[in-house]
C-alpha cells in the first residue's frame, strides 16, 4: 500500500519531497486493527497558492480508490515549498 500511495502522489504532483509512513502501530486496537493508517508529508510546487483544505483535497483525489480499500485513515502535511 505504501508504494501505491507513493506512486500516485509522485505521478500527480512531481514532489520535491515525499514521505509516506505506515502509522498502523499507533492505532493498534482501533478499527481495522491498526491497519491502513498512513501519514503523508509532501512538498510540491503544485500546491502553490492553494489553501490547506484545497491541498488536502488534491491529495485525496490522487489516492482516490484507495480510501476504504487499503487506506483507513490518512494524515496529510502538504506544502508548496515556498
């Protein structure tokens, strides 16, 4: 799942920085038994001039189809690098 997320974000945003972390261990005992919890830190010029909400929506659009099909929760830190 990590690689699928990375590939989609790389293709959509050509980021200068990209980190995708599996944080399932922090959610053991929660819904999905701690599986499918990820954190994304991404820096891309594609986010320039966008509000934080719009940046999150852009990331969610890039991983569409993976939400509830491998991704249970996604924490996002998206920046333009400016």
